[in-house]
C-alpha cells in the first residue's frame, strides 16, 4: 500500500513506541489483520485493526443541520483473532536427544554473534554524514553565496596547476582580460568577507587519501595474499588438503565421513544437527504449502482498491521521525509463515563485472523481494540433473564465475518466484557492489551441503596392479583406520588399501588397473556444513540516526 498520510499515537507507558496509522488504497493481495506487515528499515509488525477511510472530496461537504461539517466515522473492517500464536522462531529444546554439544568453533561464533548484536557496540555514527565545512572568503561586494562557492582558493589553485606547463601563459592571459582581486583592491573596488561551504572530498575518496600504519597495511596485504592464494588453490586443486604430521588424521578429521557414492549413499538429514536448527521451521511439502498459502491470501480480508487505514502496533517513533513526504512510504503485507525463520535456498549467478573474492560466510546484503537482510551464506553446487536419492550437494568455498550456485542462508521464509540480488556494502550506501543475481528456490532444511576434503598421496612403487603409496598418512594407525575407504586417482583408477607398511604411513594398495607413477592418489571425505546464524535486517543509514532501532515480529507482537 502506498501511504497517503501517516499519523503516530505514542504509547503512554513507553513513549518510544506507539501506534502508526497509515492511510491509503489497498493494492495487490488482500490485507488481513491476522497477517504481519513489513516496514523497510524497521522490520515486521502486527496490525491492531484495519478501519475504513472514507474519501473526502473538497467539493462535497456533509452538513449536520447545525452548520457544522459531520465527521466521517471509522468502521472496523478487520481485526486480529486473539490467541493465535505466530512466533518468528522456535524455542530449541536443550535436552532433546538430537541436539549435540557445541564445538569450540560454534561457541566462538556464538560469542561473536552476541557481541555484534549489542546495540551499545553498533557503529551508528559511522554512517552519519558530516556537516559541510564553512570557510571565509574575500569576494567583491554583492557576490552571492552561489557565485562565491565557485571561486577557487589560491592554495588549491597552486596545487592543481603545479604540473601544468602552460601556467605562466594562462596567468598572463587572465591578467590581461580579468582584473585580479588584488588589482581590484588597488582600483578602489569594495570587498567583503563571505562565509561559504568548502568542497570536501567524498567519504570513499577520503579512504584512499588516508595513510595507514605500517603494521596495519602489512596485515591487510597479508590477508589479501592469503585470500588470493586460497581462491587460486581452490580453482587449481579444489578441496585438496594435506594430512598433518604431528596430529593423527583420524583425530584431525574426526567429523568427516567417507561415502561409497556421493549421490546414493544414505545420509540422515536429522543427524547431529546444530542448536540453530531447533529455532527454525520446516514444511513437510514446501510446494504444496506455497500453493495453499497463496490461495488463502485471496480469501477474505480487504479487497484491493479499498481506501483503508492500517493501525500498526508497537512501531518505534523513529519511523515517524525519518518519514519524508518527498519519498514514497510503502507498507508491505506478509503471507502466512513469511515471518518465520527457515533455511532458504537461492539459485544465483555471479555478476561478470565484479572480480572480487567472495568466500563462504562472508557478510553480504540479500535483496529478496521487498525485504533486505545482512546474511552469511554458504555456497553449494547446483545439480543440473536433479538431486540424488540422498539429497547431498557439494559445498563451494568461493562464489565462482561462469556457473550457477546455490546460496543457503538462515532467513525468514518467503513464497513465490521472487528475484534475488546479492550486493556488498561500500562506504557510499547509494553505490553498493553487485555480486550476484538469481531467484528463490525453496525453504528446505533437509538439503545436505557437504564439505569435501581430498587427502592426496604419491605412488612410491608400482608392480602390475599393486602399488606402494606414501605421503597420504604419516602413521600406521591412520592407515588401518581408513582401510575401508575407496581410493581413486586423477586418471580414473579405483582401488583399496591392502595393508600398512612400516611406521611412516606407507601402505600397499590394490587397483583395478595398473596406475602410472605420475598419477595422484586421492581419498575423499565429507562433512556437513551449515550457514552462520546471524541474519539481521539491513538498515539504510540514510534513514536517520534512530533507524537502528529495528523491531522484529517476535518483539513487537503480542497476540495472547
């Protein structure tokens, strides 16, 4: 609904929030009081009621007989049903058998997430534009502020013209045609001091002019080289790792498993789930639920074209403080379940013009329909011929060019064929970097994204179909532990471990055909990975300093 007028009634118990009344014509699907609405930059909110808003024409006046215009009465068209529970997140059962004890990595991520969610540590001032700097310039009397702003300072003029070979000639020509300020003073022309705004470079330009400390510059350069090396290694030698020499491989890769077939080997999707999976919602059949919800959206509620007033509960005052009649104010209605958290999958293609490195779990801005979130996605391959019987898909460490990629995030559930845009924030909020575009796939938490690692070895001796392999393991215990795992080579040979040789990790392997001494021996192991919990609503810094007071449906809704 495109708002025609806004009115705010503050809550006497809490002046920072109140009821926002938005008047306009209903558009699109039917508005229903039991469904939430979305305000960009502020989140999802519950409706108190929907009332009629009669259209008052200037040429028509209703008189009550006493010479006074009669006031139009409000009629309640729809109200929420009390007692309906509509939580955005589930409450995880900490004592459930399927929940596992978090690892040290998960505990560190949780501590970082809590730290980032603390409002006191949020950098609110970093996005506020600084006030323009005022300077005093001596100009001829009668010069306007607009004309004075175009006068170049002498120090700027000398700096910009220092490398120009024609400075002297230009100065002589200007002296002949236009009198300088000094000559004007000598000739008796009156001058005055005028305060004008100086031109300051943009924020994104200032960054390049600042000189970093040597240690900070060295740290950033080392980080850049490390990411470049990881990206290059991922393209040339994908998933290849080396077993550590000081730690047994069975300990280092304890969370990994071997699969006889990546597409058909069974993998329980509810095995060893993280605690965050206890907070999301799952559908038995996403497509059937989508069609049912979209059909119910056209039944009941407020018909499109009706002039109504939406009474939105528990809205922060910042919505009214940042409202400007020069910008359109739009209210979006949500379908059933569209505020509940789930595991959402998107199919995207990377933009060809952006050549930066995008690693899994790097923060990106997700634009899905009319909602925008800051997410930490993981990437996986898009299986062209459909998923296998086990619904296992190989993860990608980087978002690569030239192929479709599935992006998985924790986000509110959405229905329909929605367009998706992934961007990266810059210093200028109005100039984000386009990373990828795509469409919504589904909300399927049973999709298994498996990280693959490849332990590599080298043939030491080859005799017919038997070969001695080294440098894959460095102790005999690891050889016996992984004896049942199938071996492969880059040239297509398959084999298995027969026995361990010596105490340095050498082993004898049997192959289907004789292998080459130049071949590479590979053993594939897999581990399920999950997106990073920490999806937050993206807030436009230009919306105002108080726009960071984002309210979610879980905080703003009271339907008991």
